[in-house]
């Protein structure tokens, strides 16, 4: 276990924390409408809080190195009394560390009593916003002004925040949502304190409380930790081609890819709703069209894959109850003239656009040529295909639950292996690799979709011995394939 709380650093942190505590006291005096704490709470105390930094283990073109991906440059920790929600203490710290899965400590002055403790990493050179009118008023009174693209710096937002409600309203903002491939080693991470340093990841977003005792002029070391989690998800596509039965001389020229419905916002504190749903018409964007595909291989696998990868904020959606198999996921409501509306019947009960229709999907365009035989005569076929793949289809205990999964979760790595088998034939293998519940079954999912010019075609499906198959074949790559990636856990 490594700590960065050495005497010289700790002394600077304590001095900074004392200044911040004084500033908080002045603010509380001015804002007389803040509720008073219950009797027995609010005694001055000094606490030492542990923070754990997450790790990511595989590197690709867009994916950062382990050092850069886990780089923490600045930290903010705030405490809020559970009974009133009032901020009772906070501190900023310059860190400049990239250690993974090790606990660090930060000391701050706060108040005793049942409290919530939140932490945010990399608050400088990152931006956000809020729709909390009181926090917006506090920002104006504090002389804080929006900077990049009309957003506040995260430091300004966290410096001014004074209640738990205000903190929950803060949304990190993607300055350029058309960019999904280039990020500085300054990724936003956030989390809250839990009493055990090895708690269940499924509970890390719960609003847990801890009773902070009075330090009696000393220092209290809390036994748990703040588990920092990246707000971004990492998604990777590996593409290869292999002719289907009856096809020869298959040639594929991948032209472009883009991400559709890329979220602009993510709450610092994870919540049930997506941060952009309230203003969904301006909270999701399409990425720039990219023509970058990198040739990659896998250990023990001689085949060459064409790979692209990207980052995006969390975007969680659940399909309608009538969605029970993969083929249901890609169905769209029809226009009066018979064409597709772009509104997915798997997400929206009527042909009306809305936040439910903002599940993320990827469009991949390719020129495909191959030969087939009809009545003993060779026939050459060529065409441009646009393949659409919705993210998700990884969670759930059965096929119906997985079919309704349109989630892309924070701090999680997703891998899609796509095999093009003809102009209108693909098979896609989807795998979620991160933050599974301890002991939970992690199923390898194989799915397929046939489509040309964006038109989905229903496919036959079947279940293999250890995977779910929806596509033209049940012999596509599975968990036993040489070179399959091991399960990768991102975070704890």
C-alpha cells in the first residue's frame, strides 16, 4: 500500500484545507437560509480519507497507456452532513500520481456526525455545468464565469458548491462531443466514500453515509475509501472478414465509422437518469466521420483485424418489454411512405422522438465485393454496405434481458468483434469487460445483424453450448477461440 500523505505534502494539504474550511464558514454565515445541523453534529474534526485509483490493462490506438489513463493531477474531497446536506468541509490537492489499485490518503478539516464524502479527480482543465438555480446564483455571487464553450471549470463548481443537492446536479461536459478518440491524460473520475476498501462495485454509486467522530484535537483515520471511477466508457471494435458458405473471393474495403448519439454530459455522481435526458435534443451528438482503421493482431491469433476504438460518457437505456430477442433491437418505426424513421421500436412505443431513442450506436461503412454461383454460373457482386450496431446486449440473466440492454456504463470496457461474411452478412460478438459483480457469470455474447444501406434484416437465431448466437452461423468465434482477450476489469 502506498501513501502520498508524507509530512511535507500533508502539511500543505492541511493548510489548504484550513483555508477552505474558513471560506466555507464565511459562506455559511452569508447564506442564512441553510438548515442547521442536528444536536450533536457539527463539531470540528480532522479526518484522513483514503482514495483508490482505478486501472485499465489493455492498450490500443485510442486507448491511453496505463500511466496516462490512471493519471490523477488534482483531487477534490468534500464532506456533507447527512441530516441537512450542508457541506461541512472540503479540500483540493495537487497530486500528479498514476498509481493503480493503491490507496492514497488526504487529510481535511470538517465537522463530525453522519456524513457523505465525495471525491473528484482532475478538476482542472475539465468543465461542467448545472441546472441548479441556487448553485448558479452562488457562482455568480462568487464571481465565477463560464469559460470554455459556456461551461464552468470543475474547480469553480466544486469550490462554490455548498449542499449535497447542488453537488448531485453537477454535470461534466464534453467540450467537443464530435471528438471521441483523442483525450488528454486528465480523465475525470468521481466516487463517494464507502466504509470498506473492497466494497461491491455495484454499490459504489449509492449515497452511503459514514459517521465522522470528533477528533478531539487530533486526527481520525476513516477505515474505508473513496473509489474513483472514470466517467467515460471505452469501446473497441475489431473487424475481420471471412466468406460465408457459397461465397468466394470476398474483398472488403472499410471506408468509415462514426458514433451516433454520443452523450455531451455525465453526472459527477452516478444517478438513475442520464445527465442529458432532460434536454435530450441538444445533449447528444454524432462524432466526426473517421476513416482511421488500425491493423491489429491478438496473441495466439494469426488473423488480422481492422480496429477502431473510442471513449464516450455513460449512456444507459433499457428496451421495451416486448423486446425479447436480438432481432427486436434493430426494428424501427416506419414512415408513412414505408421507409425507416430512425426511431427505434425497441426503445420508443410510438414513432415519436425523445430521450429513449438516444441509445448509442455505431455506423460502419464498407465496400464489399465477392463471387457466388447461380445455376452453375459465377456471379460477381459489389456494393456499399452500412452496418449499424447498437451498444449493449451484454447484461442480463437470459436472452430477453440481454436483448433489452442498451447500456454503455461509466468506467467499463466494451469489445465488439465483427466478422463481415458478405455484402449483407455480418456477425458481431459483444463483450462487456469491467465491474462485474463478484461471482457473477460473464457470458460471451455472439450476435449478428444483416443490413444494407442501413436496412435491418431479421436473422435466424440459435443458442450454442456457451454463447448466444444471432446470425447466419453458429460456428463464429466464441470464448474458446485462440487469442480471445481475458476478462479485463476496469476499476476495482
